[in-house]
C-alpha cells in the first residue's frame, strides 16, 4: 500500500512539473506583435537569470519625466551564454537601450531584439521566423 501511494505521489509530482514546463513556453506571435517595434532606454532595476527566458526590468522615463518599469524578455540563458553573456554582463544600475517588440496585451513588456550598454551592443537576436503557426 505504501509503495503504491509513493508511486502515485511521484506520478502526480512529475505530471505537474511536465505541465508547468509546457505552459511556460509560448509562441512569439502569440505574445508579441512584430509590427510594433519599440526602443526603450533606462536603468536596469532587476534581473531574473532563469529558464526558459531571462528577464530584465528597466526603469524608463518618458518625456514628462514620469517613470515606468518595463519587463524585457530575453533569450534563454544558454543562448545568451553562447553569445558571450555571463551573469555579470548586465547589472542592476546599468544604463541600457533595448530594441524589441511590444506585447500584444499592451503591457510594459518587450521582447528583446537587441541590447546596448556602455556604448557596445551586447545582444542581437538571430533573425526570427514567423512562428504564428506554433
């Protein structure tokens, strides 16, 4: 009886983990609008270096001086690592300019196409294919 209960518990646990992984991945076209490019520039306030994508949080001032925090979705840590990024490539407090595409829901969310800090380009996404059929 105890072995059966442990087996059932493990099955539920692994099924839940597999479902979470599938929910986390999304199609670019489902979340972002390639016809709405945007460039933001501001100060990095937070970094989440984790799978499936890293996130940078950037405080941006508009023309009136009002601040807004933007979430910038980057590539996977592995893809960034292959481009030369390390955990200290971008730090809290760095000034950064990000070019990317706006989220379809109108939130302050941007998919990173390129990033520049300290006068040098630190990221440039490979040419993206239209994945609207995913």
